[in-house]
């Protein structure tokens, strides 16, 4: 039996669709960003629904607009932002796996709530690992098929895996995606672990930071989200460049905070207030420009137990089997 | 050394407020010791001028234990164990290859040849790697050559461009936008993610530049 098969042909690629596994780790010291899914929870569920290990390669689709032709009989699942998805014109549900056959046309429409969705396939997309990962980081020109977003006409190979059960994630277990791609949606709260130069920001700026509502600006991408709001600048001039952790909130001299995400640069010298926990950066990544953001404080102990708890909760969640 | 939590699975150690060879040596030695003690609980280590960011696996350890490991790694530094690695990088200097060299020469009241000589006269320390994969920050250059960044960065700096900003010098490992002043071209490939060892240089190494001519540059695989 073949281990790798041609899986899909890209008929429409959408504004930015990128192959992602869980990320490229251990090479930040050489300047390589981690990459990986911005909404790790939706990515996780897409893998589980396809019976994959939870580090397999999926496609992160920004805003939708993707059309694929199936070149094999397999099983797929789409999670994340709400959008109409059809197979041969027939509407299919998100958060559920579906059989797809050779010659079928999979159409992913544009998002109505949220920005990013995850398309997983049984066995995972087959992409060569570079530095231990398939994660696409466009800025580093690494990962995916050619270090870039997917293009019309490209072929995607898949790892051959005997098709498995059709599964569904119960509504109550699905991540709540609140923000609308059109903006003006519900406010989301990001929990910040104070750290880095937090103590060097003037007291009134720190209070202002936690008491204000910020808006997502037009400058929001896989590197980071620039927010607009009151000036919370630190008055600290230049710092020596230092390692930047995931979710770090840096404040350049203009006083407008930036939440740094998976494709952030590895070192930088702007003062930072601390970092947003990863459960919450996933929610932020579903927010488009204009979304309203507030910050609250979380302690280091809470932040750490939050990761463990979220993982345990996910692992013990059983999927609903729709056929035997 | 001061250690503080930075994120749900990361802590940072600061060694001083200013960078120096001694401070950076402590960063590198602590980093090396930590690799031994922490093993596979490490996700990423990011050494820089005077700090070390430790990203750990939250399912295998926690902040308090990483604080302990950091203290132990710092305290067990053996100053006689300094490992010194020097890498030589060939450079094709000149205005045709580095368009800012003339301005740097004029500002310093010296010739382009003297700029190249001064640039080669010092062994530089690799203080940090970042900005882009394989971009190494080297310091410090002779005060005569110190030049502020361009007010308007270039859209495209060529791969291999040898550059100066303030008291630092660097080689652009791949084509990218950039605001540093260009003085020449280096034919050595500085980053190759398809290799097991993707980069010949690490933080804490030393770099010496050596002038070559155009024929040597092309022979070494340089592109014009």
C-alpha cells in the first residue's frame, strides 16, 4: 500500500492559506519563528476528528475562499471560524468529519464569525519537515510546500491512513468564537501574566492598560496584533534586545500595545508588559480589525494550571461517533 | 543574575543592564549548563546580549523548578571552561558591492580602503541572533565606522550584504528589507534550514572578516 498519495488539487487558494503542524521548536536561538496554528484549540479538534495525532499537518485558512478537488477517497474535518462549506454543492457541518471521494469538490466559503479555520485530512497532509516541522512561516520563507501560502494549481499529498469513523464534537465542547470578521462584535478579554518590564511602566499607565478597551487595528497578522487605544507607553527608552515569548505584549514609543503571536521575531528591544496566556491568544486570532479587547491579570500559578487543565479537559472529551 | 517569569511556560534571566563580553559569556555558559540539566524539558532557549529566555514544556516542569535550574546553571559556571570558536568570513568590499562604504569613509575622513582595513582589524563577538533567521549581531566595530541606521530602510538588501549600524556589524543571511549601511558582500552561506546544523555561527562565537577580490568571491559561490 502506498504511504503517500496525491490528496487534493488547489482550485482556489483564498487570501492566505498556510500548511501548519504544531510548530517549529528549538530553533528560535537561530532566529526561526515557531509558526504553528494561531488558534491551537480549533486545530487540535480538526486533528482529533480525523483520527490523527495532534501534531499532524493541516491547512490554516484565513477568511475562507478555498476550493479543492479531491484526488483520493478520504476523510476531512473543518473547525474554527464559521463559514459555509460544501462538498459538490451540498452543505456540510463544521466540527465533524466527512467522507470525501475522488473527484469531489470541496468549497470553503467566506467567514461570517471568526477569521481562521482549520482543514485536516485523515493521516495529515504530507509535507517535508524542515528543522523538524512543516509549519509555514512566510516571513522566514520556510515550511509548507515552498515557504509561502498555498497557490492555485498546487497538489497536496496526504499520508495514507485507512479511513476511520465519522466523528463529531458536541456543541458544548466547541470553543466559543465570538468575534466577527466584520468587527463590532462582542468584547473579548485577554488574561495577561505581568512580567518583563511590567514594573517599569508608570502605575497610572498600568491602571489605564487594565481599565481601557482597545480595538484591533488593521495591522493584525500571524506575527502579531497591533491594538489601538489610550497611550500606555512606559517612558523606558531603548532596552537591549531580549527573547520574546509567545503572547508578549510590547509597547513601542507610540504607546499602542502589540500582542506578539506565532510568527513574531525572536528577539526585540521594546518594553513589554508581560504576556497573554495561549488559551486567549487563540481567541484573539479569531478577531478582525475593530474588535474590542480588554485585559485582566492572571497569576503565574493560575496561568500554568490553566494549560494543564485545558489539556486534560480536551483529552478526556469523547467525540460522538456518527456511524460504526 | 535576576530571574523573572515572563509567560505561562517561560522565564527570563537578566545578567546585567549593559552588554559586555563578560556578561554575554555568562549568558552563553548558563545556557550551555541549562541544556545539560533541563534536557527535554526545554522547548526553546533564546540567548541574547545580556539575557536568556527559557521556554519550557509545561507538562514536564514548572516555573519554580526552572528558577532553581537557572540558579544552579549560573552558579556552576566555570570561567576556565570558556570555549572560543572563531569563524572567518570573506568579504568583497567596495562601493560597487556595498553602496554606503563611500559615505562612511567620507564621514570618517578616511578612504574606502581604510574602512575595509578597520572593519577587518577586530574580532567581533556574536552577541545575539534574531531579526531574521541567521542574522547575527556582531560587535563592537571601531568608533570611526559607527554609523546610524538609514532614515528610510531599503526595500531589498541583497543576500550576503555586509552591513554596519551604530557600533554593530552583520551579514544579511538572505534578501530582506533593511536599514543598515552596506559596505560589501560575503559569499558564505550563513543559514540553510535543510542542513542538520543550519548555521555555522552561534551566540558567543567570534567572527573575523577577511578581504577577498571579485574572482575569489565568485569562486566561493558569491553572486553578483
